[in-house]
C-alpha cells in the first residue's frame, strides 16, 4: 500500500513538472515566432542575426508566462473588485497589467509545490503516519502555500509605506524651499521627485508619477487624490487634502506647507517617543526568560554549591 502511494506521489510530482516544462517550452516557441513575424514585417531593412537574450531574463519571462497561464486557471469565477485589487498592488509598488493573474498563479503554484514536497517527505521519511494526519497536514501545507503570496504582499506593502513615511518630512522641506523661492506647485513636485531619487527612490517615483500625470493634463486635484490612494498613508492623505484646500481657497501654498511641515516634524518626534516608551514592555519577556536566568546562575550558582558542600556533610553526620 505504501509503495503504491509513493508511486502515485512521484507520478503526480513528475506530471506537474512536465506540465510546467511544457508551458515553458510553448511560451518560448511563441516568443520566437513573434520575433520572426516582427522581423518579416520590417520591410526594407537588412535581417541581422538576432542577439542571444540574457538567460536569466529569458527564464524570468517564461516563468511569468507560465504563472500567468496557471493564474488564469486558478482565478476565481467571481472576480475581485478591480478598484480594490488595483489599490492593493499599487500600494505594494506593483504596476504590472497582469499582476492579479500572476498573483493567483503564484498562489496555485506554491500550494501544489508544498503539497507535493510534503507528500514526498512523508513517503520517504514518515511511512507509518496515519492517513487522517496525512490528509490534514496535506491540507495545511496547501493552505500555507496558497496564503504565502498574501503574506509577501502585506510585508512588501508595509515596507514601502515605511520608506515613504521616512522620506516625507524631507520632501516637505524641499517643497517649502521651492515654494518660498517662487516656484509653482507643479514645478515643485517635479523638482522634489528629482532631488529625492538618491535619498528615497520610492517617494521619488511617486512624485515623478504625479508630475507625469500633471504634464499629461490631469487635473491637479485628481493627481493629488491618486497619490494618496497609491500610498495609503494618513500623512500623505493629510498633505494632499491640505494642498487641495489651499488651491480651492486661494491661500498661500508656501505658508500652508511651512505649517504642515512643522506639524509633521512634531508628529515624527512624537512617533519616536511612542516607540521608545514601548521599548521597556517589549524587553520585559526577553529579560525574564533569557537574561535573568543567566544572571541567577552566575550570581547564585557559587553560593548554592558552597551551601550544599557545607550542609550535606553536616546533615549526613
């Protein structure tokens, strides 16, 4: 019975590998065919020997195509809200058109991979595991693989928000300097995006994208709202709301930015004080479970040994 189950697991694993390899080869064939068609369409130009593409880029591209094909199969029938999905990926810094399909393809691929790996480990090292436990652990492995991309997306979103939050006060200072020098708001946004590239590339990309939207003719109010939507941060939302209200009521932008920059500095110092106030509570459990026992052993250990050496002979007599 165990040999049959092991054979089934190996055949399933081989089938999945062959399926992925077939998708990989088919995607490579389609890419080569599109290249030949494009070369034929370029009439009047000498056909040159195409350069060999980078192996890593070719593997990455074919892997993306394979995950996309798998994602179309694993995509739920009731699709997600496109606005919510777009916000979710934009806040993680992902702007690919097929990001949702690749996301579901990664979820399905990791679920199948972890399930097969657990089956191989079980039949190789744990042949006497009860079938009920094996079924439950298989379901658990598949669920872990299915929800790993969600965890990765959340971690990436939090890291990106942290980078934007750290660079926002410096960006506000640059905006204050530019506005007080008589530069318009659109030019200020463009300048801040260029100057912040070396210090904070994530925030620089957001300002550059907003500058491109303004140059393309998008209303400033909509561009500012899109910036707040892409970042998902309360501080950025407050900044954009302040700029929209300043434009609506015709007040001084430089003065409003100066006041908002000062409030941001105060808020950042308060946030640092809050983190410092939480530090003793976070250190309590490591002190109790790791540091105090070592101190007790070092300090009280010699005294306890001496007491036992003195009292035991006395009690024995």
